[in-house]
C-alpha cells in the first residue's frame, strides 16, 4: 500500500501496522556535523508517522557535546543501545552512504540480522522523503545493501 502524506510518501505492506517503539539506526561519529541533522530529520519524519522513536544518535549527541568526549567511544554505547534494541517493536534505518561504513551501524545491523521475525522494518530515504516498510530482516538489510 502506498500512502502520500503531507510530509512524505510511505510504502507499507498491508500486514504491518505503523505503530510501536522504533529504534533508529543512523551513522554519527565519522562526521557528526553532517550526520546528526540526518538523524534529527529521520526521527521527525517517523514521529510524524506515529512511531515512538528512540535515536541513539540524538540521545547520545547531547551527552557527548555537553560533557567529556571520552563518551564518544562505541564500547560505552553498545550496552545502552542493545537494551533499547531488545525492547523496540520496529527498526528503522536512514539510507545514506555512511550507514554501511559506520562501525556502530554495522553492529546494530548485525543485531537486526539475528532478530526473530515479527517486527516491522523501515528504510528512511530523506532525499526522497520516502519511508518503505519491510516484513523481514532480510528484506530490510537488502534494501540497505547490507551484506552485499
């Protein structure tokens, strides 16, 4: 089903509902000045669609920029992110060239790859203001060119 809203085009399989808690996968550490705004835009778009979004980039950016930069190390964030990933109902990822190169995103996408079926998966293409939903982790990861 294709839905045109005021703020984006949404493609969603009939079997998936657009609701629940969403974990947003987006790159950050390679270029925070460029990538933080992408995370904000994707989060805003998903919120407008009715999802409750947790973005580790948005959450962590404030802490990192307001405190000591030792917290930017990935290891610090892994346990926090894994906790949120386990409890989310859906996953979304920002489609951008930096996604697959990001060590943090690679870890998150590996986690998705191990997930059980039953969650919804969304790819957010900000250049087209387009969100596409997928039924399985394999479809989601293929749409992101992960593991190709």
